């Protein structure tokens, strides 16, 4: 299935774009999404180890399934002071 992943902050900067379109299996989970993102944009790998993935506006763990209609976003860690 084809999915679109929104990228924010550091993820957007590393990828040089605000989204990535991927093809993943129908049975894909967040862990599969992370692998597909690294294959498509290798520069994201260090950030993805710490980033949260949101599906339909809620944080999801690596076992969460992805549906074709899911709204997906990569949320990098936040720092500041």
C-alpha cells in the first residue's frame, strides 16, 4: 500500500522535504515504517531511533498497524530550555 509520512522539525531538515511517500506491505506496522524510511532517506536513521511516530494524531508503538487511510507523522524529540 502507498502511504504518506509527514516530517517535522529535524526530520524535515534531514530529508530536505516535508513528507515522504512510501510503499509498504498491507500488513505493515510502525517498525516496518521505520525501516522503509531509513531505506528511502538514510540520513533519518539516527533521528528515527529517538523519534515518535504518530498515527491518526496519537503516538503509536512499533507494533501498531498502519492502514492505507492512516495519517502518519514523524515527531522528532523536543529539546529546549
